[in-house]
C-alpha cells in the first residue's frame, strides 16, 4: 500500500514538473479561415487560446472572453530546440481545418490537441496538409 502511495506521489510530481515547464499565457490570434476545435466549427476571425495546465485542456475564446468552443483535450509535445515564435499548426483536409498544435517561444514543449473522431475519420482517408500560423506576440 505504501509503495502505491509513493508511486502515485512521484507520478503527480512528474506531471506538475511537466506542466510547470509550459507557458500558460493566453495566445491571441486571427485566422483567415474557419476551423474546427473538437466538434465545433469556428468562423474566420480573432480568438484567444487558453491552456489549463493542470488538466491539459485548451479553451478557444473570442477576444471579449466569451467561449467560442468547448474545452478540448491536449497532450504535451516536446522537441529538441527551443521554439522561437508563437505559432499554431492546423491540419487541413480539403477545405476543412482543425487546430492541431500550439507552440510558445522560449519553450521546448508545446500542446497537441487530441483528434476529434471527425478528424480521425478524415485522417484515415489521407494525410493532412500542415498549415502554420505565426503570431508575433501573445496579444497580437
């Protein structure tokens, strides 16, 4: 029993350490195209993405703070080099875009959005194109 409690505490400690190594600063962005976040289609326009570090959930909202989509699950991505710019990666299948990744400068970690079943279905039919949207600053 004691060994299980110690293992659980170690896992929680590792999760907290990984979470603290990621930026929680909201990122404002504008897209020229409509895109999917989970099961919701958001029209082209201005948005803010928020990371809830403890749970790894993401929320995309409108600039006025009202929710534009539901919370979606995400996982940590890691790379060797530090990210140099704020950027979002979208998967494009034909004319349909899905928000896929979020990266923050100064970190080697980013977030990958867990694919919704509708995207999984499209991915089985063919590889997506990766569309990268660079943001000059979090408030831009």
